[in-house]
């Protein structure tokens, strides 16, 4: 049961990373829901398992691999958030510039302001 839970979580993370790399962000809400569900299930299972040393060692090794995968997932999501913030900043600047008539802007370098 624990292995199946970890398999589902790993599949979800892999699918999310592939979707992000393919720029298919429509699946992110579903992936977030699936990750949350898997992590809740994993937490519950962790409490009821690991009675003998072999199971504990196998679980620890699997969790170490999952941590690496989760770190990669976090880095990819953080990159996506930064890119989204940068794009929104560019769009915001474009909107501000398009609404300005230039009255309050400083003259461009090398161009002299008209004198009256």
C-alpha cells in the first residue's frame, strides 16, 4: 500500500513536470490536488507502517529519491512563478506606457526639451 502511494505521488510529480516543460499549465490545479491527496495518504500510511528494519530501510531509500524529485519539482515551479511575475511586470509597464501621453516623462537621452 505504501509503495502504491509513493508510485502515485511520483507519477503525479513526473506528469506535472512534463506539463510545465511543455508549457501546458491547464493541468496544474489538478496536479496540485493530486499531490495534496497523495501526501495526505502518505502521512497516514507512515504512521501505520515501518515495524521491521528492512521496511524502514527501503522506505528511507524511497523517501530520499522522492525528496530529490520533489526538490526538482519545486525548482521548476519556482521558475514558472518567476517567469509569470516577469511577464506580468512587462505587461504592466506596457499598459502604463500606452496610457501615458508623455506629459510627465523625462526627455529621452540626447534629445533636448523644447523651450518656449
